[in-house]
C-alpha cells in the first residue's frame, strides 16, 4: 500500500515532499536541541548564582547564629532582596528550628512535596514546574552550623522558553517560504524540461513518432545537453531506419547459418548430408585427417573418421542424421595415421539445409594426460607416506589419506589452513633456521622429528623429506613434505640399545664389547689396541656394609669416572658386577696407556660421599696389548687381561699390570 502511494507521486511531488519534510524535521530537531541546551544552561547558571550568593550571605550569618542573634540574622538575610527571583529564604538550625527568614512580599510560593524534599536533601536542589528549591549548608571550621532553605521563582525562565518558541516559529515560516521559492525554481529549471523530454520519449516508444524536443537555446545546463543528445539521436534514427529496412531480410537468413557455424568453428568442421557424405570441410579438418578439404568432400564420414567400433558409431550417426539424438562431446576411438586416436565429437543439425554439422577434436594427448593424472592421484592418495603440499604463503593445498590419519583430522578441515595451526605439535620443524637455509640453498631438506597426536595420545617419530618446487615461468613456489613413520625403526634401535648396554650404568655391556672386538680384530688394521681389565677393590665390603642401593650408586659414579678418565675415541664397558673393560685405540706407546691406567686408579680411589657416608674403594687393572698381527681370540684376550688384573691384586692392589709388552713401540707424538 505504501509503495503504491509512493509510486503514484509525480516527479514534482517526489522532489517537493522530501525536501520540505527534510527541512522541517531538521529545523525542529535543531531548534529543540538548541532550546533544550539553552534552558539547561540557564538553569545551571541560576543554581550557580544562587549558590554563590547564599554562600556569601551564609558566611556573614555564622556570628549571628553562634550568638543566637535573630535580629542581626534577619537584617543579613534582607540582602536577598537584591535578587527579585528569590521568593523566600529560611535559616534552620539543629532539629530544623527556624532561626531567621526572608520573604519577598511580591511572590508567594508552594512548598515542596515529599519527593522534591528527598531530592533537595540528596543533591542540594531540585526544579519543580514553578520553583527552584535549594538547601545550602552553613559551615564554620568544617562543621555544619545550620542550613539555608531557599525558594526561587522560575517565571523568568519560563519567559525565556516562550520567547524561544516564538523565534523558532518565525524562523520556520521564513524557511518554508524560502523552500517554496527554491522548489518553484527547480520546477522551472528541471521538472518542465524532463517532463517535455519524457512525453517525447513516450511518443517514440508507443506511437513511433520521431519528433525533436523544443527547448531554450540559451540554456547550457546538463538537461539542455540531454535534450540536444535526444534530438541528435532522433535525427540519426531517422537516417538509419531506411538502411535497416533494406538489409534486415538478408541479415536474418545469413545470421542463422553463421550462428550455427561459429559455435563450433574452433575445431575441425564437417557438414554432412542426410546420407552421411561430407559436402563441406574447413581448413582445420585437413590438420586432423591429413587430407585437404577438397579430398574430404563426397567421402563418407565413417571412412574419414575410421572408428574402431564401427557398428556403434554407425548407429549413433544414423540417429544424428535423422535429428533424433546428437553427438554431445562423445569420445570415439579411431585408427589414425600414428596409431589409435581419440576424437571428441559434437553434432548440430542445420534444419534449413537438411544437413548436420560435425565438430571434431583430437584429445588423444589430453586423454593420456588425464589418465596419468588420475593414476598419480591414486598413488598420491594411497601412498603409505604422509604427503603435504603448501603454497608460498604456507597454506595447505593438498594432503593424502596417510597425512589425515597421522594428525587425526578430516581432509575438509585441513585444506586451506595455515600449516602451523595443523602441525603445532611437530616441534616447529618447518621454521627452524637450518630448514629454511637448506631450502633456500638446495631446495630440499630431510631429517627426523616427532609428532604428538592429541586425540590418540600417541607420539609418532617421523622422517621428513621437504622439497621446494619453483615454477620457472611464474617464479611461484610450493613446498612438498613427505613424512614416513619410523616407529618400528626407532623401536628396533631402542631394543638394540637395551640389548647392548648395561641398565644400571648405561655403559656398553659384554655383548657390545664382543661385537666391537670381533669387528676390530676382523678388519685389517695397523694400530695397536690396549684392553684394560678393571676390577674394583673393596666393593664387596660396600655392599655388605651399606646395602645394594648404595652399591648401585657407587657403580654409577665409578662408570662416570671411567668415562672421564679415558680418551674421546676409547670405549668403557661393564662386564658384570664390579668388573669393567676399557678398550684404548690406537696405542702409540706404553706411556699414555700407563698414564690412563694411573688416572683411572687415582679417580676411583677418591672418597665417594653418598647419603652422609664416605666410601673408599680402589681399582686393580690388567692390560693386554693387541698387535696388528695378533690372531688371539676374544676370549683369550679377555682372559689374558683378567690374569694381569689378578697379578695386580696379588701384588697389593691399586696398580696396573701389563700381561705382555709392545713388540713395536712408536714414539708418542
């Protein structure tokens, strides 16, 4: 209903009503706000003025109140007569006893009601319709001595409001008159020319009358220019109408044929009659069939295309020629000059000529590429390695099923996200400096990391391969991340470590020593090896006196001292109990080996403090040198070193005994 009313308005009314409404509303709002702010300002000024006057008079009243001199107080209050707006003033002492008062005989007032009394006590003043009620305290030395109740007339304030309304009404009348004048001018400048132009256009549309519009030649505004353009258009329409009538019949016939041909002109085109023989071929067909258009004409389309499934193609061809069912991007396998080819065929009937237009495209390479792409997609999706593809901004473009299973999220929730929001549990490997540097230098990096799957609560060790792919043409880059689960490898390494290391001291055990010596003695070598058999002196007393817990801690400390006593390339192993074996390789002379043995004895003989106990132990060492040409077995080597160790114990303990002497002594460097 509202829209119908608005649509029924003329352009003149649509211009006039919103303008008048906007001006009036804007004026009323502006005047209301300004009047409200002005009256509020006057109210505040009145309160401030009465407060200042009352405070000054109240200061003069303090002496009269203290001496209970009501007469003097009455004279002081008479100073309020200077302000004709003040109706009455009362000075109240304790228990609201009236000490003195002032009344303006010209005005009478109405006492404040209960609600107004509450407001006066709460904020010190309140405005009613006719009066301002105020309560001003009188202090002496920060102590309230009395309070002054004041009633002020608001007649002058009301007079100001009335004058504001009168002025606003006068301004409103003037504004309406001015708006009417502006609208009249706008009607003359705009509405009349537009209405004249509208009438002319209606005549052109409904009555096919092409008359020009008359206007003032002296006017140079945009509407005049629009009328000039309209008149120019009418003149040109009259000039072209004759030419259009002459050529329209010929264009209609040629347009139908041209539209049918142009829709498929980018491919090889064959126009076939109702019997399937080619009557027209374009230049592109010669590239596809390797014959000129002239040679292709009059041949049957089946002989030109040479489909492998001839019967099926013939059935489809008959339906297309009869207009029943056309080829719509159908794929036809054919026997081409270079082997099997795949053509994409589209047909379109030419009704006015009783012919059919065929468009053919060789998509053999595209089909092979699509099959390869599908195969690559299957390999990508079914790969056991987790694969992640990032764009140059670090957003995820592709992931496979293994990656989704690794992080425990769906494919849809991953694509498009920033990689850190998905791989936040992966030790931040992708932002490590060595990765970024390696990618910038070699476009690849590989290493290990671990990923924590929060949903399953499982940490998976991964081997990462990161490659950066850069497009040489667009210079855009992508990052491919391949992650392999190496949990089984890590578990095998852990089991191998447990099998070859002592659980208490974490030193290599007897099995590790056996493999190490087998490898060392099997391979050709030119250096001498020294095997030190180390047995602790007094360790049985430690176990018997302090218990096995203290004994285990002593063995752990001894293991650390042994590692600190040997060289970096040497190894220290624990055979069993308090027996250790150190293999020193290479040996250049006897002196360094004896020095290492003495260092071991001195370090172990230092007191060990555990839980307030000072424990003293020692060590006896037996040494056996393995020459390059020595073929002694491993058990014999350990037995010889063990015998040398017992010789040390028999000779008084705390010393190193050599089972054999070096045959070839090389001076120490």
